């Protein structure tokens, strides 16, 4: 939702549309694309849009650094960027002394390094390893090597946001201290219509100020490409989960045509929920979208990450332990989230009188949720029946190379739960126009698919030693680059 609203803010600044019109327009366009297409359409559009996004963001980053005078100019001007309007006797509007430090003080830092390392770990694990949007793409890969190679490529791309988004955002703060860096509620309301601050519009304002007319149009296309790529992925993944996991519990005898229709109707439902959610997000976390999305992830993602971690590392964790562990962790996280939703963050300069539960930094609270889930899962699994060893084959890091005694790899039968696709008796040319449109929207025209070769599927899960070495070496290189960046931007600073 953070990306959705950020894109709406960009369109709002570029086209002078209201936030609601921008969000609704983006959602409707995304819903139409998702309903009319599917995972294949999403993957193809993502691939093409990636090049557009990288090119556009690189142009903005390069031009902004030239305008600010390079890295040294950014450091000097950023620390001196104090707005003219501020609250007397406070530090409101003044840049933080640790603005150029990634790993910050554990007690006074807005992103404390212990919370970042140990609290952000569960959220990142959930996103990269258990999020349906990521898993769905990995499972659609042609082979195991393709899947791992795609993740490695995504890892390299993940190193770029620091240079393509974070630093340009800091440039905007340095260049426009009275607007992007506004400190008082009145000045912020005049510029962006938000009492909490205008950091959310930093990137759009930078683009609209620095870029010439032609490049502005390109950047609008870039933002739309990014939004369409992200939202189509989310809608498609959520629709798949609901259709395949939830709806069969409601209607056990549902046919394929019904599932396809339900999936598309669920996308419409998500669109409506997203629109209704707009007023709530504007009052949460003081209007700071980044803090909002990170805090929500910190409350809801750790239970999933904890169970995932235990599932692949422990052979004696069972279903009951995982279920009650998820319940316990989720309850602890929801309690904090509801409490936080019930209180508005005070403006800068005022004492925070909210309950003590809210004053705990969300990254530290993520650690509490994570370990609550782990301890509950371990305790219940210890006192209940352990899983059958036959069911652990190829499911944990300790049993991934074990071959079943009942079957050899060559005799594995891949059983598909999909029912046989129905074939329409009428030819497409004989159908009326409205029937063709209905079939296209609901996906009925694509019911018949070629059968997959079982031997090819089995072969795809194996890879050569060469590919193993290539993917592992590149994974280590990505980790090394990340660690180097953290050290580079934090070494010698007060932690």
C-alpha cells in the first residue's frame, strides 16, 4: 500500500489531481490489467517495466547529484537545511546529526541498529522467502537454476534503492528545506496538505522541479510502470491464495470456471478495500508512509518468518506447534497494531503521552513477536507427537538429500490437484460479442492448457555443480556488498 499511495502522490503533484482520484484511478487500471491477464501477463510486464524504471530513476539520481554539487555538496547542504518556520526552543526541522549513518544509536536513533539487525530480519525473511508474491514467481520458473538465478539478480537490484531513491530523497530535503523539510503543521499544510510533514512528496517534487518537460513525462511513465508492476503482482498473488486456499473450504465442489470467476471478483473486492483504507493510512504514523508500512510488517510478518525458519531447520516441529505459534505471535502483534491505530502520534515538540506499549520501537517489538512465536512453537511441538520421518524427506536442510525408501527419484509421480480443464463445445467465432467479452474477463477462454511432461518437471529440480557454484558465489557477493555499504556508512560513528 505504501507504493500505491506514493504513486498516487506523484500523479497528484504532476497532474494536480486529488489524492483520492489518483489512488482510485491507479487501482481501477491495475484491477483491469489483473482481471484481464494473469501471472504470465504480470511477469512479462514486470520484465519490460524494470528497464524503464532503472533508466528513469538513474536519470533523476544523476541529475540531482549534479545539482547539489556531488556527495560533498549533499553532506554540507543537507546538514544546513533548516526551514525558516519552526517551533522555538525545539529541534523540529533540524536534520538529524546521524542522517548519514545507517546503523544508529540503540536508544536515541530513529532506526536503532540492534532493532534493525535483529528486528528487521523477520520482516525481510517473510518478504523474500515466504511472501506469496515472491514464492509465486519462483515456482513459475522453468527450473531450479532459473529460480535461483532470478533471486540473485533481484538481490543485485536490491542494492540500487540506496542510490536511486534514498540519496535523491535526501537531495530533495537539502534543496527544499522550507517545503520538503517543513517543521510546523501550518507550513506543511500549505505545501502538501499534511500536518505531519511533506517527506512523502520529496521524490515527486524533485522530479517536477529538476526534470525538463520531456523527462517529466518519462518519469510519470516510470512511476506508472512501477505501480502497475507491483500492484498487479499483489492482486494476482492475493487472488490466487483466496481462490485456491480459502474458497475450496467454502465450496468443496467448486469447478474450474467458478474458481476463475471468484479470483477475478476477489480482485474487485481488494480494489474496494484499498480505496476505503485511504483515510485510515493518512492518520497513521503521522502520515509517514515508510514508517507505516515498516511498522505493520514488524507486527504481522515475524510469526510467519519464525515458523518458516523452524520448519526448514528443525525436524521435530509439528503442525500443532506451528499453528499455535502463529496464533500467539499474531495476537501479540495485533495487540500492538490496534493500540497504535487508536492513538495519533503527537507533533514534533510535544510530549508523547501514549501508552508505554506504543513507545517501544516497532523494530524492537518485532523481536518480541518473533521470539514469542518461536518459543510457543517449540514448546507445543516438544510436548506433542513428532512428524513422521517419511514426511520430512526433502523438506528441511537436514533431510533435503534423503531418498524415500518407497520411491526412487526416477519413479516420483507428480500429482496435480487441478481438475481436468473443460473445453467449450461452441467455437469462438459462433459466440456473440458479449459472450466473448465475458469469457475473456473471466478467463474461460484460456481453460485448456497443454499437459506438462512429468519427466521434464522432475528434471527441472536438479542443477549442475557449475550452476550451484555460480548462484552461491553471487549470493555471497551480494551479502558482501550489503555488509560493505553498512560499514562504509556507519564506521567510525557513534553507535
